[in-house]
C-alpha cells in the first residue's frame, strides 16, 4: 500500500506541474495575442428611414500617433468610410454612401471613431465593421444596423361606442392588437387595414367597436424594431388619451483581446489545481 500511495502522490504532483505549465503557456499566448490588438467596441442600433444616425464605435487611442479608421459593410464592395493619416480617404467609398458619411474628427484622438450616417435608407440595413489601426496594432468590432419605419399612435372617438387607432407610417408591416383593463376578448370587435405609403411603408388604421365607459383600451402596434401604444378611455366628460413609442436597440457587441477569451479556460485550470 505504501508503494501505491507513493505512486499516486507522484502522479498527482506530475499532474499539478502539467496543469501549471499549461496555465503559464495559455497566459503567455494571451499576452502575446493581445499585443498588436486595439480594443474596439461598437453598439448595434435601429435607425428610422430618412433620419440621421450615429453608428457608435470607440477604441483605445494612441495620442502620439495617427489613428486610422475604416468602416465596412459586410457583403458590400467598396468602403463605407475611410480616415487615414489625419484625412478622409473616400476614393474607394461605395456610391451608396457618397455624401452621407462623416466622422467626429476632433474626437478621433480620444478614441471616438463613431460614424454619422445621414438620410438613412432601408438598403443601409446590415452588419458593419469598425476597424482601427495605429502603432498599437489593429482591432475591429462588428455591429448590426437595422432600418425601419415607425410612428406614434393617435386614438380618436368615432361614435358613442367606437374608437379609431391611426399611425401614419410603418415598415415592415406591423402586428396590431387591442387590449383592455376589463380583460374582454376584443378580437371579434376590431377591424384593421394597411394602406401603401412611401418607402414601402404602410399606413395603419384599426377600429374598435362596442367600447364601454370608464374602461381603458390600448391599441398596440409593433414590429421587431419598435412598439407604439395608444391608450384611450371614454368618460362622461369626454375621451382621455395617451400615447408612447419605444424603439428597440441591441446590446453592444464588444471585441476583446485574446487574453480575455482565455478567462474561462484559466478558471477551469485553476479549479482543477485547487481541487
């Protein structure tokens, strides 16, 4: 038994030494991988047709050197925007973006590579890359930009017991529903129509009948990009209304140095050694 215990003891020591060596190797790879990598972060968002938007991108700057910035759209030839050696270089810019892009030049030195995109179009929908190069190396981050049309809701009284819900412009075609505080199933009491509008959008009108006094009704119009609601209550003193519009945006997408990606593996190895 003594000999067996010694063998087990030496095997455990050898295993610990192996795990420690692997740990050091992974840390070394992580450190080496982080050299020449510029941490960059970009946030995904939703844009409204014909509005101006800012595609956010920040990075760790090198104040003593030039910071080159390149914006690309995945799957599209040419560039969205390029800034190199202190100047905009738009020779290779895709014609679809000509005259619609700009950077915040006074903020590049502090790590702001955000792109202002003017007069947003449906065709601007897609995945974008923000690529940074300086003396520290190169880094990039991706963001998803989705474009749609959405508008607030107006609820009006049509008769003593009916309401109309109107919203002028939606893309893609939304879902429309009515709910009430009374809990009544309103499915068979509503009628909704969609009329073609500009930029492939639709105008929404939805009617609700058999409306009761002192019950709050809510018209809900929503897509995966936005949600609009219009509240209405008929009272003895008239119609009371309120409306709200919520635009959905995605969580920021972060690109990390290779060392950060090693964290789960380091935790597993440390757990093995400690236990």
